[in-house]
């Protein structure tokens, strides 16, 4: 098995040229799916027999919560890659994705609070799931703070990578908190291994929303990574050629 692709992926020049035309199609396709899923779920999906219309917040909450965890998992992998192989693209990825993940975690917390008020009678409880997601948001903010306060770029990259790796321990706590402890938060809405408990008219728009948000985030991440590559590699001759070729 050839690992040439893995080493190429760590090259800013190769990554920039390879993904240059990907961001816009991914973002546009994602927006179409996201809007379709949200309109379908918020306006046309049937009303839940227990929660009424308040359950519709899942069409925002669930995709945001999934993306918040997925983004951090990707940060942890990138951090490990940087600490072990010192690949230049790893800290660029962490820089690009950390703010997006923070926004997703904040959206999950806020939308969860909006759902919790009519369901639990309160905006917030120190529930295991809620608290672990709050910790996830704080981890994101810590990574962002390190990246923006440390003047030594090498030190900032190492510190951000280390926190990204160490913070991975929080992900299984988020996932299994509803099983390990007696929590108010409900179990997963749907999984890959079990048939959804909801009717197809409810879970299909949710699935489309999740796919759409993943694609939107992928497009945004690529745009941000490309910007960071140009910023960090601005002295390289290939960057000057790209800038001149694009008329920038």
C-alpha cells in the first residue's frame, strides 16, 4: 500500500491546489440540503404526540451537536498527526476548524436550552450531557485563545495540538453520558446500527439536515484552510504564482 497520498496531504501547496475547486460546490450543495431539511422538518414534519411542536428544535440541535463532536474528533486526529509527524497542514487544519466547532457547540448548547425550557421547565441543569458539551465548548475556546495569544507560532501549534489530543477524552463522556449516569437528556435520536424510533417523515428531514450541515462545514473549513495556507506560505514562490494567476 502506497502512503504517497498521506505525505502529499501534508503539503500546503499540494493540498491548496488539490482542494482549490472543492469548497464552493460542497458549500452550495450543503446549503441546499440544509435548507431542504430545515424547511421540511420545521414546517411539514408531523407534530410529536408527546412534545408537540417543541421537538422541532432537533432539526437544529442534533446536526449542531453532531458537528461539534465531529469537528473536535478531527482536531484530535490532526493534533496527533502534528505531534507525531510534524505535518504542516495539521496546525492549519486546527486553526481553520476550531472556530467552526466552537460555533457548532454553542449552537448545540443554545438550542438545547431552548428545548429544555418547555420540556424540563428550566433553561439549564447540570446534567452530565449538558455539562460535557459545555466542557467541549470551553476546550474549543481554549484552543482558539492559544492560537490568538501566543506570539510564537511553533509553540502555539504544539499547545493547540496537545489540547486537541487530550480533549478527546471528553467525546466518549458526551456520547455515553446518558448511559453511564441518570440524566435528563434523552438517548440518541438515531444511530447507524438501529432503526430510528421516529417515523420516516420525521427522521428523513433530520438526516438531510445533518448531511447538509456536514457539507457546509466542509466547504467553510476548506476556505479557511486555503486562507491560512496563503497566509503562512506567503513567501513561497508557488503562492505568488497563484496570487498573480487569480488576479489578487
